[in-house]
């Protein structure tokens, strides 16, 4: 994926699209599984992952540790929250 690398602190400053296409249930389940794996990786081994997501401008990438995730959001260090509807992939 050709994405612009950003720091996690920049996530709060980005503008996100108002309308996002609904992702298939199978994709959402796979993404939830990847979030759970990344959460374990971060908590147990202090490992980082790459999160690919879209803002209003285009594809972004952030290398970070996932500290938590809920049904609709990923929580990163420092309380940075990223809505899962913008996430395209999580790579370890």
C-alpha cells in the first residue's frame, strides 16, 4: 500500500470523510481479529503494528502500539482514538 507515514499525534488533526462505504461483515470480523492480535502483541511484547487508514485526503499509515479497542474504535498510546470505519488494514 502506498500511504503517507504520519505520527500518531497527528491523527487528531486530520479531517475524515463524512460518508464512508459500509465494509462487509467478513472484513470487519477480520479487522477485529487483527486488533485483538495487535493488542496482545503490544501488551505482551511491546510490539508495534502498522495501521493503514483513510482520511479525507488519502491513505495514511501510522506505526504504533494498540492499547485497546472497542467495537468501533482503536485506542492508541496517549488516548489517541481512531475510528475503525476508516481503517483499511493492520499489519504486524
